[in-house]
C-alpha cells in the first residue's frame, strides 16, 4: 500500500499582512492531483489542520472540500488535531465520517483506539494520537507516571498537574497496544519528539520542561507520521516529520515536501520525499537601501524580509522597497554598530563620565556617527532638564 504523509497545513494563516489562502488552496489542488498520480491509498494529515482553535469560515470550507475530494477520488483519509486546533470542533462529526473512510480525531474522546483498515495487500492497524493537553486529561486515563504518585499524599489536582505530554501520550499508546493485531501498523501523532529541530514558527506545546516526548514511545510501529515541527526531518528510519506545505516564517527558507511511504504487507517501508512546487518562498535580503533597490534578484513572488544597513535614518523604506520586492513583509533597521568612544578614543565608562558624554556615546553606538551640533544641543537641553527634575 501507498501512504502520503503531510501535516501542519495551518489553514487560515496569514504571513504578516498577506493572506496565504491562495497558496494553501494551490497546495491542496496539487496534493489531490499527486495522490491520483501516485496511486495513494491512505492520506495522513498529522495535526494543525487550522492555524487557530476557532478557524475562519474560509479555512473550514477549504479543509472540508479537501476531505470530500480526496474521499471521492477513492483515498482513505486520516487526520488528527494539533495544538493549534480546536479539538472538539474539528472532531465533532468523526463517527459520521468513519463510514466514508475519513477518520478525524481530536482530544481524548477515542484515546487508545485502534482502527483496523483493510487494503488490497492486507490489513493495517491505525492509531491516531492527536495533540493531548496534559492538563485536560480525563481522571480515568491510565497514566502510570501519576499512578506511581498516588501514595505520596498528593490530591487529585496535584497529581494531575504532574502530567506531561510524554506521560499522557505514553498512556494513549499503552491503551492501544493490546489491540494491535495486524502485521503492520501506523501511528499518527502531533508532538515535539526529542531530537527534532524546531523553527521559530511552532507554538510551544506546554510550559516548562513538559514539552517533549521520547522517541522510544513509537517503537513497534511500522511507521510513525509526526506533525508539529515545520521542517521535514527523519528522527529514525520510520519516524518522520513531513513539515509544513508552505513557509510560515522567515526561519523556513528550506524546501517544502510531502512524504510518500510504500509499506509492504509485513510493514517494511520504502520512503521518499516529494518537493512541493507551489506556494511562495521566503527570503531575507540585507544591505543599504541603494544596494537593495539595485538588486537584480528575481523576488517578485517571494515574501521578503529586508534588513537595512544604512547608518542614518531611512525614510519610507517599505514603500520604496515595494517597487522591487512587491511582497516585502518585514523591515529591520540594522545600522552598523560603532564603538562608543570619547574624544580621546577611549571606550567610555558610565561610572566616570557625565550624562552628556554617555548620551553622546550611546548615540554613536546606535546611529553609527556622532550627533550634529544641533542634535548635541537638543541632547544637552534634555539632559539638563531631566537632571533639574531629579534634583
């Protein structure tokens, strides 16, 4: 059988002020075509279907239509919620959809469930493990890390707050294991697994040291499809993150892809990445305004962050750069840093210099050049006025 693994669609997300709805729809169109071309049996979406718990109507319609079209084309679909999703909203109609071979799971409602699927080459046991908030775990969850503390005098609330993402995920997998009977199995999980490399786009899963789960939890599954981290990456030969279909921050200049798994009847896997050819790339450019405006780079359809290194004040930077970079999203002013020095050339020490000298040194360090005589006069007036008020 052939499985396509994708995740972290974040439908409804914008990139700064720019809507990504057209890019996300283009990805879905490409994905549906790819599934047909590659004869995909099972499409797996490993969480963060939407970008926020209460998704905009446009995003909900986009996701529903994607499921309808994939199912109509003969593909089985399995999707889980991530930490961005409203689990109860997304999974509200899961029992109605199961009969259509579209399986959507969120929260703890069916934790530990094994879905037995039959394909042309044999059965597959499917275990769907949506993001599980440790603090929302039901009291009857068999969490061994909490049971071990039952005799230490802690009340139910104290025991609950000891739960971690690792412990509740381990409990869910432990509940499923006795029901695994097929010669091959697939786990789908939304988690930050130890060893993964994050970008600056992922929302933290929990507070403190409870964010990560151990890779060993997934031992025994033929393949584990992970979501949450935005960079495609293997953690083990058959445990992988597929990454996002689009770039969602400037830390995501890496290529985007989906993963295709060919799984034999006994669970042996052959894995390949397929590059995603749609969606706008992201790029950071750096230089003076003159350099950036003269750049011959072909970035007309790229989301751009511009780091401007002019030493002085730059007026109307975004408007001017938009003529060359139509989708400039972020402007960063980064003038060259000059060492703060006094008239003698020595580095100034705040403990032995006057307020005026300290202000002059700060100006030089921040702006990269000394203040003009008129600026020095204004600084002197401001400092004198402030000192008079303190006195």
